[in-house]
């Protein structure tokens, strides 16, 4: 009412405001219905599964609509990553001047291909940041570190929504794959390529190889080792530091 021109209104008269608000409500309902978030008739408006999930995780209706159109019972990890990166929540991820060059360089170092004709697209950048995180790649500039944190912070609720959609549909394989993606985000590893031991902050390649030679390749195997046995295995590595990390970090990650 203070600034009707901002909304495309000539004035703030009651009749004009009522007409505007009625159109706004109607078009919003129609958008939500077209996206599969609600169903309505002349008397009622009811939420559907996608609408409930969007509301629960504070996601755009366009995001869950895209999920509904692209997620299926056998969706692959690569496809889930593309779907995650395509969420509307990443529309505003900044792609600054000349960053398409950084994106092009990253695209040659990651596991899954991205659209080389859209390197200035925020969703392509999000995809590259995820893959760099999983591969523990060094990011080209400090701005990318900040951008990665933003991408990861948003990702948890987006992936949770995808898991709920899969579970509600009864898709076991897709649900498990999506849960793997969640683990990858949390640990910064490829679940099918990297040892879970790499989640430890004190782990390095020499120590990892030393443990592998002795048949230790999983978190649970490490937890089961007596202290004296572990000390004998790690040799000159600072034992106190390793024991501290093992007791502080492993129980949390192994649950």
C-alpha cells in the first residue's frame, strides 16, 4: 500500500488491491498444482507428498517438482549428483568474472563430466564443487572455499528431501544410493573409491598404506584393535595424537 507501483499497481485502492491479491493467490495455487505439490478442487486445497516435503525442508516448489520428474527407482549416483546440483537453491551461487576458466580446469580433474558449454552456469559450478570436495582437490582460489561451504550447507536438507521422496516411493536402491551421496557430502570422500579411514583428520597416505599392508582398511577394524597392537602397527607416528583422534572421532562416524 505504501508503494503500489512496485507491484505494478496504479494505486492502492481497496478494489485494486483485492483484485491483485486474488490473482496472486490463484496463480500461486496453480503453480503449486502444476508442480505436483498440491491438489485442489472448488472447495479444498490439499498438500501432496512433494508439497509436504518441500515445506518440511524449506525447499522451493520448483526443486521438489524437478526431483519428482527426474528421480526414479534406479537413479544412479551420477544422476543424483546432477539432480542435487540442479536444485533451485543453487540458482544464486555466484559465478564471477573469468570463473568459467577455473570451472573448465576443474572439469578436467573430476570424475563425472559436466556440460562444457555451460561453465558459467551456477549449477555446473555447484556440481564441480561437490566433486572437488569428494576428491579432496585443491580449489583454485579462496572464493571457491567460501562457495563450497555455502553449497555444502544447503545440500543436507536437499539430499534429505531426495531420500524422503525415494523412501516414500518404496525405491530401496535409489534410497541407498542417495544415502551414499549424503555420506559423501559429510565425509568428503567417494564412498566406492576411498577408504573410510581417510575420514580421520590425522590420516596421511603413508599411515594409510601401512595399515592396509596389515589388513586394516575399515573404521570398524581400527576400532577393534587393542592399543598395544595399534601402537606396533603405526610405528613412529605420534601415538598420542592417533589415539586421541580415534577416541574422539571414530565412535561418531561409525554409528
